């Protein structure tokens, strides 16, 4: 459940803090008061794109925070699969901060990507955006709606089909790309053998490029290295009067003359002897290193030429030596295919036939289950539509077959409807009016909600194009849905506002010479006055107030039953 929304410095909102409740939360306000801004801010909080110039004050931080309470174990598991765990109190806090045009996203103080934000939000909230019912006019969307409704029974079948489709497409493309005449086959074979011969002729050894790089670097810098190491040898050796080795030798001679006079001097003499021995070993190592630096010009050119050969191959066939060797292996496989092309093509054709057969079988199984699930969806939608003042409506899904299997199967399906007795069913995208679309979408959403296990449903003016009896039926339907789900809805209809468990007013006010949008929760009497405004317009008459009070009381009785 969405407990709280905190918005700062977004559009006309300076600082808004809204506490939502369970049940039916209704937001009302005059046209232009900022209702769309609230929904826009919610979309931003759920990972939506940030429109340009959205910040009220570009110099300040934009802020949108959503606080959810989670008490469903299956939902907790789904969230954990996305790497998100509710707090000990069962809370999820989604925060988006907008600073200098950049957005920072966190979930429970853990930084996340906008993509993850969307994935997590999709488990917590189902938002019906304004005019979203227009998707019902797009035939291609009908299959998506049906698949979403039946995602659990269809999940394994769709995965099986997608796997078969990928296998078939990969094999089909391989066969298509591999088709060639004898002349083309010989040309490809010749080129493959040329490339393979160039690589094999170099007799590459894994890792040798790294070793050669070390040798080359050492040779190129040999002069500087030898000069520095020679100086070190001179300073620490025995060739100079003032060198470390000679100085330590003199010190040892001095100590040797007196070491018998005091036991402690014996210990000091022993330590210095060890130092002399270590220094001597060090000088031997330095001398050996200097000898190893002796090489002639031919060795240098040999290393340089070998490096050039390897780097040339890496430039042609791969970024690393391992890439070049892997490319050689691929060349050999391609060569084998071309040498035995007829056998290869015949074997591949057989694989394509087998894959096509498996694809067709998977498509038939998926289609059969879709038809079963479509009947269930249409049955539920029909029942919901009867609650929404559609009398004797017939709502179904028509299935056609695609000529060739596509990424989603072989089904070309769409909703059909008959809204009047005696009329034959026709495609939904051809016949429904705006008000009918709104009610049909609400019916579909109510059916989807029971399957999605999403606790919070948000409707942005689901009542577009509705009035009279239809408005009352939509209000009743929202009230029914709100018994099992938290519902947050923006509306302009008094019938829906009267059903509110919690009623909020959105209005523009002038503060310190600036226009801002503010949101306030209404008590019962304030709610009655707001309903009266929706009934009567700018001037609220006593008759409108009494009518609003009667609507509120009737709504209370309807919710009890």
C-alpha cells in the first residue's frame, strides 16, 4: 500500500506531503488546479522520464519520495528477486532527487538505476494514465492485455515458444547465409585458408605477446637501466674507496680489534658481519643483472620483429592473442563446413525442419491455452461490464492465425463486443465510444488487479466521457475494487467523489506573490462542500450542498452493502 507521497520543487508544487489510506482515495480540484502535476510527479517517482523545465526552481533540488508498506510474502519474494528487501517494518522507500538536470534514484537508501526503479514500481503500483484507454483502439495491444492477465498459466508455455523461436530463427539464418554456388564456396574456402595460414604460420604461443612486451621494454630502456644499476653497484660495492662495501670492511676491521674487550661488541660485530654478507649477496645479484642486460643488435631486432608480427595479427583478427587463436579455431570450423558443404547443408536443413516442427507444436500448445484463458478473461470482463451499466453486453476475443509464426506465436487476436441487443459482435477498436472505452478499461483493470496481486491501483480520470447512471456504476465499481485494493483516483464526477473513504482537494493558491499547487485532506463536511462544487460549479447553493450530503449518505449505505 502507498502510505505517503512527498513532492518538492516540481512544477507548481513547492512542498506537498500526502498521506494516503487504504480503501478509496479520491482527488478532486478545478480544471488547471494541478491534478495532472500530481500524477506526473507520481510517474517520475516510479521511474518515468523527467520532462524538461519540470523543476519549479532550477537552482534547487527536485524531490519525489514514495513510501510503501508491504505485508504480502509473495510480493516480498518478487522484490527480493529484484535485489530489494523491505525494512523490518515492511517499508519500501523510493526516492528520486533531481539536481542540475541529473536524477539520483534510491530504494531504501540503496542507489539503483531508473530501470530497476520501474521494475520495482511495477510490482507495487498499477497506474492508469490519462487517456490510457486509447490503447484498446490498438489491435496489437489486445494480445498483450490477454497475456498479462494469464501470465502465470502462460509463463512456461511462452518461454518454451520463445526458446523454440530463437532456435528456429538462428538455424534458418545460418542456412540462408550459408547457401552458395560452387564458385562462391571455393572463393570463401580460399579466403579462409589464406587467413588461417597467416595465423598458423606465426606459430603463436598463448601469453607470448606479454612476455615479449616486457623484453622489448627492457631492451629499449637498456641504456638508462644499465647506467642507473652501474651507479648502484659502484655505490654499494667494493671498487671505490668510499663505497659501502669498503666502508663496512673498515668498520669490521675496527670492531674485530676490540671485540674481545666486551661481550656486547661481539654481538655488534656479528650483526655488521651479517650486513656485510647481505650487501655482498646484493652486489652479486646486481652484477648478474648487469650481465643479463648484455645483448646484441640482432636480439633486439628479433624481439621487435616478433612483436610486430603478433600486433599485426591482433590488428586483423582480434584485440588479444586469445582472440586471434579463437578466430583461428572458428576458421577451421568454417573450413570443415565448406569442405563438406553438401553434408553440412543437408544436416542443417534437417535441423531447420526439426526446429520448425518443434516451433509449430509449441505455438499450437500456446494458442490452445490462450483460447482457454481468453474465455475466462472475457467472462470476467463481461460480468464487470454488467456492473458498469452495460446491459446484455457480449464481450469476447476473436482468434485468427498468422501466416508465419511471429515472436509472440501464431495468434492474431483482438477483442470483439456487442453493446446492444441484436447487434453482432464487432472489433472493439472499431465501435467503442470514449465513455464506453473508459468503462471497458475499468472492467479490464478490475479483472487484471485480481491476477496481478498489485495492492495499489491509480486511476487518472478513468471517468472521461461518463455521466449520469454510468457515472454511478463506475463509482460503485471503484468502491468494490477498493475493498481488496488501495485505489487512488483523480475524478471530476460527484458520484465518484461521494464514494471516497479519503477525499483530497487539489487547488492553486497564491503564496508570497507566487502561484503554487497545494493538496489538503478534507473532513466530511469539507468533502460535502467539494462534492457540491462538482455538482453546481462556481456558485455553491444550499440545494447543491443538500444534494451532496444526500449523495454522501447514499454512498455510505452502498459501501456497507
